[in-house]
């Protein structure tokens, strides 16, 4: 072989070696890039959780309302999964909110009443109820590892807009419970009209929200804050907790919207109709114009945020939850809405006080326009969200909720019974009670007279027929399960007012 041939061959061998090494390095680099991409927080889905205050089960078009107009939420329903039997863990706000954040039942965390309600040792001097309410914890303990803290640990940017109501002291406010940014969340559970504040219109008098121009509407302001956060964090994974103050009292909305519903009420010939519920008057017709305008404001906010997600091209990588914290206000404080065909409303352990609208959209997972009638409860969100991002719940953490991921995929789950313990008098007329739902059956225990009521919700959603005497075996079975739950969680009870 000629020297030039040897030289050429050596050069080819060297070139080939470098080529192989280069290809190997390129392949390793690609694998590394892929790994880094999949490990990066930007690959995880964004989560937007809409929580409305006091919104009733039938307050949306997709749940049967013909007076309130909610086209954006109805569209969300058509694109996701609608739950027919979703429940709040309490008939009032603070306990449910704590259950969402911790995945625990209110009687486990001790947060069984709305924060600010009287304790048994500081009741009004004219207290004339048959029972003294049980004591409760009036703050969300810092040792609770909230879902926001869990997501933050996983690299999420966390944001809350709106209501908090989980502790009087700033120590217990969102910034110390896992939220990077807080716009409007503090100790109060509703906008106030005192000390220069103007309720839902600026000035707000809110220590976590600067006042806007006079007349600015709170819901629109919170929407703007949320849109800004999303735009600023489009390249990261984020958790948005949009916790509406709507539709809580005071009933306030923009005049133009109120007038629209006043005209609608007149044109439809609707009248305010009520009937008796335990000595209270419960509304049975949805036709309050101001309340309708407040519902519409929620819908417009949801629509704007969903549109922004789509405009930014991140809608398909964003999971949406839409829920209410307790039943609609139907038996007191003006009784602005009706939960019919459900019985009663906020402050009661009848269905009207605890059954909620729930919609979940998870692109590529939830079937568009689907429905689920499996009973679920607000403690379930915590483990669900963590499973959605492939993160286990810490073994050291006791969670009462069950992951809904199989249901979101169209698969069944064995959820087990749902429980409620509300050993207090609601401002809306309800009295201390506990309840259990197991399958189609629901048992309510009322503590004033130690009375039990048994209902088959499949055939009697309005809870009109007490079947305790008709089916004593089922009643006893549920009594035993309920008592076991209360004993296991050291539940506190009301006492006789001697």
C-alpha cells in the first residue's frame, strides 16, 4: 500500500472516530436536554382554581338556572367534566376553604365554623338557644402543609386573588401559607362598607389591595391582578387561586347589569316566592336582579382569564377547577337565591347548604361535556392536584381526601362515605348537626333534640321523606359509621345551655 493511501486511511479512521464521538455526544446532549426539560417546572401543568363564595348548586346555566346568565362557565362545562354530586366540607365558608387547602375534614383541623363566629365562652348576653355551640379553632394553623406550599416546593409560582378568611392575625394570612403573591386576601370574609370602605366598589379598605379609582368594581380589579400575574409567569408553572368575594353579601353590582336583570325579571313575569323552612323563609324562585348581576360578574371574570390562557398559548397546559365554598344563601340576609330542588341553603346540612357546582377541565384527560355522579367532597382536591403533577402526598401527612384522577379519566373509584360535622348555629337558621352520605343514602343527626333523618337522595333529592322508621337497619348502619368517624377524630359537641 502506498504511503499516501495509508495516510488517507488513517485520516478517515480518525475522522470516523471523531464522528462517532460527536454523534454519541450529541445523543447524550439530546437526552440531557430532554431530561432537563421534563424535570423543569415549565413542563408541569399550570393550575387555576376558581372558588366562588356562596354560589348555589343551581346558580349556573349548566346546572339549570334560566335567570342567571353564565355563558363562559357553561362553555367551560362543555369542554370539561361536570360533577353532579360534589360537596363542600361545611355549610359555611372558612371550614371548606381550610379543607381545600389541607385535604382534611374541618373537625380534624378544628376549624368547624366560619372564623369570627362567637365562641361558647363569649356568646352574646341574650343568647337564648337550646345549646351552646362547640368551640372551634379560628385560624389555619401554620403547621398545616397547604396545597400551595406543596406546589411551591415543586417549583410552582403561587398566587391568590380575593378572599382568605382563615385567621385574624397577619401571621395566618396567605403569604405565610404558601402563596408568593397575595392580592386581596386577609382576615375578613366579605367586603365591608364602613370606615371609608365602600364594599365591592373602591375604596375597598383592604390591607392587601390598594384602592383603585373611585367606583372600580372589586371583581374586575381582582381579575386584572390575576391576568397580570399570568402574563408575568407565562414561562413558569403557576398555581392561581382566584377566590371570589362574589356572591357574598353585601349585594352590590354595577348598575347597568342590575337594570338588565330587573328588566328580565319583569319581562319573564317572575315574582319573589318563599316557603317555610324550619321557621325561616326559604326562597324558591331565582329572580333577584342584583344577585344575578353578581353571578354574571363571576362569569365575565372566568371568561377573561380563560381567554387570556388561550391567547398566551398555555390553555392546553392549564388545569381548571371551578367550585363554590358552600350552598347558596336562601334562608336569611335577604335570601337572594334559590337552591331548589335542593332543601334549604347556606348554614344548613341539608343538600342546599353543602352540594356545590364543580367543573374540572384537564386537557386530554377529561372528556368534553361529560358528567360524573360519584359523590366527592372538597377534601379531595389536595391529593388530586398532587397526583396530577405526579407528586405523592407525604407519608407523614394525614389526608382525608381521595384523589379524583381516576374519575377525571372516566374510571370509577371507591370513595367511601362523606362526612360533615357542624356543631354550631348557622346565621341562616340551621342548627348544630352532623351528617353522612354513603352511596345514595344520607343521614343527618340534629343535636338539639337528638333527632335523626334518613334520606335516599337518588329518589328524594329534596330530602322530603324521612325514612328512619321505614328503613331502621340502614339508619343504624349509618349512625354507627358517623359515630365512628366522630370518635376517631375527637369531634367536639355542643352542650346544653343550662
